[in-house]
């Protein structure tokens, strides 16, 4: 199947890293290097929520880089101590939000049900919403990759109408590849991305051809080129390597 993909995106997920001093240096360096990216991919950084304001100000000097958040609340406003709403993220000019990252699933206990609510809340506010899915090492070893991915995706898309679904972005991040230096081979990643498109096509064929599917899990400058060459990989979700300006920009150049 040949696809007319007009959008690509590379997202840096800083996780719980950074400080005002570190962020200042990193973002300034990203801005200095961004002119070396010749493609038209969207570039996004997701700092910890408390640094959104700082990064928003620093990014006023960027022509390419946009702001995203690592999580959001499913609720609009009110008595939800510690939570941050989609409207608050938009207030800081956030364009993207990650939902259901494996660390939020396994450490913070986010269920498919909560993740579906967050995706819906975020899509309803017009946010670029990145649903993260992926199987654990044990599930991979037991050959359960497809069934795990399918149930993570179906539990969200069953709650969405076609318009909401058409705006969703998916990131496939095998848990065994996150922060381990053990990336999926381009062939494995491609075959799972292709499978994800099939799952989406059971709900909406036209969206399945267009939906952006990002790969994440130990993407580095030296493996990005081959991963991004795969026909069903439309971009990357980058953890560790996004904390180094040279590495992140090289990955952005590879898309
Ligand atoms: P990694 O993290 O690139 O450090 O493996 C990716 C992610 O968790 O989004």
C-alpha cells in the first residue's frame, strides 16, 4: 500500500530531567542548530510540566520547535490536586501531549480506561494527542505483541468518533526498548506499525492510511536513518537522546 504522508514529527520526551540552568543551555543549543534541519518535519520538545513556561519563553526565538507536555488530566478544572488540564497546557502554547506513556502505565498505574478519557479530553480541545502503546519484554517473549497493542489501541479508539480518531497520533514504543539501548530492528518496528494501521483500518480505512505512527525506544543518531526509512514509520519519540542537542538534531535531520 503506498501512502501519501504529508506530515512527519520528531518529539523529544525529556521525562523527569532538567533544571532551569540545564534547560536554558539545551534549548539555546537546539535553536542554534535548528537551521541545519532541512526537512519540514515538526520538531517538538516535552519538558517536565513545571518548565513549560520557561521553555515557552525560550522557544520564542525558535522558528521550528514547538512545545508539548508529557501528560495531562482527563478533567477540565476543579478539585484535582496536582493535575494539569489541557486548557492550562494550551495556555503555555503547548501543541502536543503524550498520553499513556509506558512509564505512566506501569509506574503511575494509568489504565486503558483512564488513557482513553485523557485522549478524548485532549482531542476535544484540538490538541495533537500522541497515544503511546507498547508491549513488555515478557509479552514480547511470549509472542503477545499484537494482542497487547491491539487491546491498548482498541480501548481508546472505541471511545472516539471518526473526527477525533482522524486527529490522533500513535507512538509504538516497545517497553523492552525504552532506555535500554536495545532498539527494535527496523523490520520489527515496521511490521508492528503495519499491524497498527490494520487495527485502525477496522474502524476507519481512510484514517488508517493517514494516521501518523511514531516509533520510540532507544532511537539514537546511528539507528534513526534506517528506522525512519520504513514506510509505516512517520516519526520518532525520543527519550534519552533528546537531552543532548547534537543527538536530537541529528535524529531530526534523519527523518
Ligand atoms: P528512550 O525513551 O529513547 O530513552 O528509549 C523513549 C521514550 O520513553 O519515549
